[in-house]
């Protein structure tokens, strides 16, 4: 029996110290997941707490297939989605402007090395809906169909939001790159 | 397609694989607290315990009491129940809870009293149970105050977060101006309608900058300017640009020709040299106006006139120019009557005095004439009279004989005091006098 599965067993028995152990092991990596979905750290920590509560309460349902971390990550993402639904979805509802030209995609080569903080800022500055779709599609690798179901939006909405999110991101990155070049010139 | 646009995705996927954020220190404790509440609220047969039993008993009893007892009986029962068993005070207490607000303080006091009278041991258990009820009843539609408070504090925190979320939104830069275009010098007061922003920086497009929230700016050169507002908040910044168009003013300019005008016969010509203008208004200074570009004006009387030209550009910008005492108006002038009636009693040598109305001598009314020649011919073209003196006219006699009544042709030429020459001709009717 591996260390992890022992901890899981103890967690199911509501052993606080085991729960804390599990928390200590995975909190930072899961908070990293949450962070991408949120505007700021407090929000991310809210989601983390909520997610861990779900994890602890449902750990006995964990099938054991696949690594625990993947299961926990999924719970975090779902929690983030719930959070988004609760706090943002309708408030930031945006009309979909039809048929935005997808245009010819220019080759994207980024000379500048962006730090993770810069990229995080780019993500968190996105409108909440775009942020969700971008995270789910680009980083998590969900399909638009799945995203549509998760976010309760149309598949096409997911696609168009994604392309617009992408456009916004590209603009931001280009600005950032320009700024960096200027700095290095100085 | 999938292929060539994976750069952004790769960029982010790489950056965030294994991304870790250490949670803040108090997080675990908060988590445990929440977890306890949740675990508690989650009904689980395996953890069925005294709490659940107590809750079920309480709920059951409360239900029975609510159904079985109309309100009025309540007090009597309470008093009567002094010697009752363990359950009596508890029942009362439970009923008192939901109805408490409507009941008098007296009743509350009675409740307290009954409680106090209960046996020491019983009392203890009741209190314990009561305490538990407060939290356990949450399973049932009644929400006890303490839990409510807990919930509401969570709600409050969430609300605060939401508001935080609003405040920490990306700033939205936006601004308005009363007018986006105007004539130079164009003064604009910008009203800032940005949201979620804390600081602003303006670039007016002509090198001018401001950090004010709502600056007033004067554009003193014509042109098209891109006015940029950068609104910065704690979570980023936003940029918005509006174009401001500044029109050049026209330049009103004109000359008068001639500089010396013989009024009222001669017109004054106005030569318009205005630039960048397409609409004009002339004020000739004598009460008359014109909207022609290059008007010609006849003044009726001499005098000093101030001429004002207002010129408008296509965009409605305006300029004006006033020339005071625009020209020398000379009242040089010569005019001839078209009939006269000679004195039948003999020639007068043609001398006349201005102002006499006898009309016996044909002569011009004139001013400023320095050179003068008048010739009068009859119908056959014979010269009947000639004068080189403006003060001598024709008395109607030829060789001391009265000419016969007819139409005669006259021609006058000469020069005015200002050097202007004149040539005039016309005809005049000699009217036969009544012979008394």
C-alpha cells in the first residue's frame, strides 16, 4: 500500500492530521490551478478551500483510477466553474457580436521570454468569461463541446469567446513585448 | 490550421505546467473550520450520534407542540406544568423560540422561572440539549440564530469579495468633450467617464500632457489631434483615444476702391482678399449690409464710414475686419435739370444764384467743379450757347432774342476739385413762358 493511498484511507476516516497532510502535499499545486481562473489570490484561495472541502467529503468516492492529483485538479476546475457561475456569469454577460472575422492568423513568434507572472496578469485581465474558456481550452485541453456543457453556453459561443480571448491575449503580449524591447534598449 | 496557431497555447501551457502558489498560512485552519461545519451538516448514518438524536427529538417535540397547541393555552399550561416532568420546560422553550417576538416579556420571565424550578440535573441536560438544538435544527427548515449568523457572516465575506471583484476590475478608460471640433484657439474641457481607475494620464496629441482627472486644454494650432487617455487602476490600465479637430480661422481682409469717391454718383468697390472663408457679411456703415463676396455699394451721402467685413469659413469659424474712415468721400457732383423757362422780359446774362426757384436760367447744380465747359445745341446742331464758367448758365436768349420753345441738346465737360474729369450730356426743354 502506497503512502498516498494510506493517507486517503485515513482522510476518509476524517483523520484531521491525514487531511492536513494531503492539503500540505497538494495545496500549492492546486492553488496554482485555481489562480489561473481568478482575478486575484483571495478568490483563488476561496476556490481552493471550497475544492478541498469537496475533496475531503467525496474522497471515499474516488475510484483510484488514475492519479489522485488529476481527480483533485478536476474538482478544483469544477469548483472554479461553479464560482464563476455564482459570481460572474450573468453580471458580465456580454452580447456576442456576430461573425467576427477570424482573419489570417499571423505567425506568432515571441522573441521576449514572458515570465509566468506576466502571463498570469494577461490571463487575469481577461473578462471572466474569456478567462474561463481560455483556461479550459488552451491549458486544460478541454474540447469546446465540453466547455459549452461545463459553462452552460453554446459550443459556438465557446469558440468565439476563445478566439476573442486569444486575440486579446495576443494584443497584450505584443504590447508587453514592445515594452520589454524598449526597456532593453534603454 | 490547428498547427500554426499553437504558439499562444504552448506558451501558456508551458508556463503553467507545474505552477504552484503557496497558500497563505491561515488557509488550513479556515478550511478545517468550514469542513467541520460541512461534515456536521452532512447526514451520515455512520456518524449518527447524540447530536442527531437530540435534533430529531427536538424537531419531533416542536412539531407536536405546534400542531397540538393553539397559542392561548400556552401560558396556562406553562404555569400548570411546574411539576411536570423533564419535557415540559423544554417544550415551552421550543415553542417560545419561534414565537418569541410576539410574546410579552412576562411570558419570557415565566419561562425562566419554570426553568429555574426544574431539578438541577434535569436543568443541566436541558441546557445542554438546548445548546445543541441551536445548531442541529439546521437540518430542519428552522435555522437557529447561531448558524444563521455563521452563514450570514460567510455571505458577508462573499459579498465583500464580490465588491472587491468589482473594484479590482480592469479600468475602463472613457471620456467625453462638449465638442470634438472647434475653431482655433479651441478650448476643450474633457469630462472623464472612466471606471475603476485611480489615476489618469492624458496626451493631447500636440505634445501637451496632463495628469488631471478632467483637464481643460487649449489647442492653439489647427489640425487633427488624437487625444489619448490612459486610465490606470490597481489591476491594469486602459487606453482610449478620441480625435479632436481644430479648424483654422478665416482671415478677413479687404480693400476699397477708389479711395476717393464722388458721392452719390460713384460706387465704392470692395475687393475681398479674405482667406479660408466662404461666407461674408459686409456692413457698409450706412445701415446697409450685403452678403456678396465683392459688393459694390453706392453711398448716398458723404461722411466717414466704418466698414466691417465678417468672414466665415466652411466650418463656421469667424473673423472680422473693420476699417474706420474707409475712404474720402467727396461731394463733387454735377447735375443738370431737364427743363427751364426763360424770363420773357429780356436776357439776364446767365448769372444765377443757387437756391432760386424761378428756373429762368439753365444751369447745373454742382460742387467742387474747377474746370467747366457747357455747350448747348439746337435741333439743327447749331451751337446756341457756350459757357466756360460754371456760374454762368443759359438764360434762353440767342443774340438777345428769346429762343423758341424746343428741346435743346447740352454737353458739359470739366474737372472736379479732386482731379476727376467729367463729361455729361443730355437734353433740356425750353418752356415758353406765359406772357403777362
